């Protein structure tokens, strides 16, 4: 059966990824867009979620491509109306919001999916399988990008709940928590906050690994020139490097696999599967590390940031 879907928030990620991924999947039909400013050619347009729920009761799934701060209210309303809900990452601005949404999905007998698009990058399952047969000695995440290039004019990332550099950094943590054969916890964090902003522009994290591996992450939004989204791992039996955010894997210095960006296609395939199974998928472990970084992090003030 084709699932009827409404997309809420017609911004950067909706246009770059959601709309093409939905169009490419015969299990889905994009029926409506909810947007305060924009419209999508060929589909119904509503300015509010209430209007959508009233006028198109036949639409069963709502995909929320809005920033984390307003997401809870939209998700809770959609779940209470008996709709399946797909959440962009991060799934909320706090953990408690996410637990409430999980309970609401259960009470209303619908599926909720906290998407982690980077986990669905082509090379991630290969690194996971490779690591499952090895002992990690050192793991280093380097996620350095230019905030002006990837988030032009987006003020919400600098507001409470917007997470600052953890907005991309959580993608690395979503891969880390997927590929590691066991859980780790955050031991230390140093966060750099521009003195005029509420969220960090850079972070250094150190994890406690039960096997004693040296495990660190550095996130930085001030990188101009080449951009870096790498995870390097040294093990008892060779080294691996996952780069391009999960789309390229080198093992022993040689190319093992190159991907070609199926992340959002894979997310919509997974959502269709969850609905068929009557299941939900709301893994909050990447978000736990971010919340722990805000809890444990030593705060440093740095230069003001303006777009
Ligand atoms: P964006 O372009 O700044 O915003 C998306 C849309 O959300 C806006 O166009 C607006 O849509 C709606 N919106 C903004 N503020 C709102 C508010 N207060 N209340 C209701 N709706 C609001 O952001 P984005 O880059 O697409 O990111 C959205 C989410 O996707 C974030 O959680 C982000 O982490 C995630 N994401 C982004 C990227 C990326 O490359 N940008 C990649 C992966 C995931 P209308 O004008 O249509 O109402």
C-alpha cells in the first residue's frame, strides 16, 4: 500500500533531501506540505498543522523537517491525532521531550522514527562489521566544517535547544554509537561558546572506553577550505578511516568502499518498514552524549560570531 505523507517545514533539508527521497520511493506519496512561507509544486499547501489535520484526514504520516526547538509541539499534536511521525535529527531539544513522544506513540498505536541520517550512509554497516571482529585501541572523530557555508543565516542553531556545533557533531555520534560493539560514556568535554551566542562553536570530547581505548572527538564550525567529517580507528588488526560523513571507507590505507548518498532514501525505506511492522525506532544514545557534554563540559568563551 502507498503511504500518504505530509512534510512539515519546507527549508534547506526538506528541499535538499526529503522531497527527492520521497519522490524516488514508490511506497510513499507526498500529498501535502505544511509551511509558513513556502510551497511544493503539485501538492496541497497548509499554513498550519491543525489545518492539515482537519482538511486531509486521509494522510497517515507526518515528517517533521523543522528545527528541534518547535518540533515537540508538532510531533505531539500529530501523534495525538493518530499519525505516524518521522523526526529529523536531533529528535528533540531535550531527552524528556523524546521520552514523552515515545509514550504518546505507544498510547496512540502509531510508529515514531527518530532518524539519524548519517547512520544510513553507505559505508557505516561495513565499518560496524569490521569493528565487530577487532579490539579498538584508538578512535578519533574529526568533524570540522564551515558554519557559514552549511547553515547560512540559520539563527536557531545559536539559540538554546539548537545545539550549536553539536547539530553536525551529533551525526558523528550517531555513527559512533552505531558502529561500536559496546556502549561508551563521556568522561570530559571542553566547549567553546562565542561570547554573543548561547550554543558552542567548537567542542572537544573524551570518552571512557571499557576496554581502555583512547577515544576522542573534535567538532569545530570554524573550518574554511576543505571540510572534514572523519572517524579514524586503530585496532589490534589494522586501521580504518571512515570519511565524507560515512560515504567513504578506507581499510589499511586502501579504498574499501565508496558510497553515493542513499541516506534519505534509506530513511524513508525504514519508515515504511516500521509502519508495516507496527514498530517504532527511537534510539536516543547520540543525544545522551550531547546532553552529557552540556552537563560535564568546561565552558570557554571565544570571539563573537556573526554570519
Ligand atoms: P532551516 O532551513 O533553517 O528550517 C527548516 C524549516 O523549518 C524552515 O524553512 C521553516 O519552514 C521551518 N521552521 C523554522 N523555524 C520554525 C519555527 N520556529 N516553527 C515552525 N517551523 C519552523 O533548517 P534545516 O537546515 O532544514 O534543518 C531542519 C532540521 O533538519 C534540523 O533539525 C537539522 O538538524 C536537520 N538537518 C539539516 C541538515 C542540513 O544540511 N541543513 C542536514 C541534516 C539534517 P517554513 O518556512 O516552511 O515554515
